[in-house]
């Protein structure tokens, strides 16, 4: 694994905008960064793929453990949601995608940081933008990237189980979310299914019929939402989730996997696993295992884009990101020996589509905490 500096394509902004990556330079800062790429060998790609598949299977087992032992409080899951989450699990409601974040340097086993299992972004970048970059830069090289094909195949399988139109939506006036939703909708359209756009804010509730409706008052039976489940259960319309009148993607049972409270449960079930970092629900429990002077990361059970994450060394907090998360509590994870290439710290995002690892996207930053504006850098092998 190496980071190699190169010259960007001279017309790269137009090229990435043409395929939907319109948010390449937010606030004047480079987000899509093709001034370098990460080079892997085939064995390293196999290691990342295996880690993704193994961890996904372990997360499924950990979710079953939460259900069997009634550990929902440890994950901060609202009591009202629990019966319906269980129903979603028992129905095996269809899951399309998710993304693991790993620390990996090519020498030591990948270490899981978290599982973005409900509303992962950076999908256009990973599935499309870096693939087109590869065709221009090194057509004879390969890339860990069958995300697009796997998404199309997943939607075909979803359509066989849940016939009818699929509505797609996120929140308004968020360019990254809008383009992500449009891209996922396009993969669904390529699968031969009928689709329609419907923002979260525009979903209606027909109380008499106990169903969701669109702006034409037509029923919404299937809905891809780029909107977190924990937010949905705090919304005014959360009562309507109890109708179970809509097939949501991602399904409600993904609340178990997209929660960082799963990390201590994974460590309890698989202590010492090479792809896990020690994690506990209290700092004292963690330092008993790792030592009082060892560093750790304090993470909200529910957060995104590095918000409210703190790095602690000894008794001092050396770095923290602001945000509005943490109400449900925190977990404490051992500080991973961060990979570093030319002063950059990459996080390897391994994509899971229909329960199978199928692609890689890399975000990097000079900061120790990956945030919303951390750069996306392409890769090849």
C-alpha cells in the first residue's frame, strides 16, 4: 500500500460534475482530490474484502445478541421502536448497502472504526467518480469496485420481493445527499424498477388508511431514505412508523448495526479479534484492559462525520470535533495506531451491498479525526 502523488486531469472539475459529483470543492476546500492515489496489491485488496465480509457477519451475530439479551438500552434505541425493529429483523427486511470504516496501512490487519450501516455517503465518489478517473489515468489497472453492478443486482432482488414503485429521498438543499439519492435511484432504474423522487419533508401521512402518501396523495409503499432512523423516531410523524405500511431502505433493523454501541458488544463477543479494537461502555473498563496511559477515542453512540468525537491521551483530550450528538451516551474505543502516508491519515471505507463486500473508497485527512470535509482520494491495484 502506497500513496503516490500525481498531476490531476486538467479538466477534472467538468469530468466529475458530469457524473454527479457536484460537491467536489465545498466552501472552497478540496474534497475530491486526484492529486494523489493509493496503490494496493491484490493481496491487500483481498485482506480488506475479507475483513468487510467477516465483520458484516459478526455484526449480524451481534445484532441477534442485542435482541436475544434485550440490550436496546445500551444502544440508546427508543423503547417505542423496539417491537417494530424486532419485526423488521424477523421479516429479514431487505438491506441494500452499508460502509465499514477501517484503519489499514497494508502491514497490520485492518481495524474496524465503525459501521455506517444506515445512511452512508461518499457513494458517488466510490462507485462512479474514481472508476472514471481510473479509465483516464490507468485503464490497464484494476480497482476494488463492483459497487455499481452490485447495487443494480440488489435492486432487482428487492423488486422481486417488494413490487411497486420505489420513492427516493433525503433532505432538501443538501447537494451531497441529493446527488447520492439520485445515483442510487439511477441504479434502481437500471434494474428495471419504477422510481420517483420524494423528499423526506414532503412525505404525507394518511391517518384513515394508515399509510404514507406522496405529493399526489398516492401511496408510498417502498421508500429509500437518506435519513437516519434515530431521527425518524424523534420526528412528529414517528407514530406512523408503527403502521409498518412501507418497506424502508435501509430497514429498521439497521438501527442495530449503525450504532457505535455495537462496538463494545462486538468486542465482548469476539475479544481479541484481529479486525477489532477494544471497546467498552466506560473509559475505566477500557483502560483496565489497555492501561491507564493508553490512548482512546470517545465516540457518541449516534453521530456522523466525526462530530463530537474526542481523542484522549492519558488525562488530556488532545483533539475533539464539535457537533450536536451525544445525548444517547458514548462508547470508548482503543486508539488505533493510525496509518500515515506523507502526513495524511487514510480511512478505508469498504462497501457492503446485499451483504457482500464489493468496493473501497478512501477518505484522508491530516487531522486524526476524519470529518465531513476530509478528502476523497482514488485508488487502484
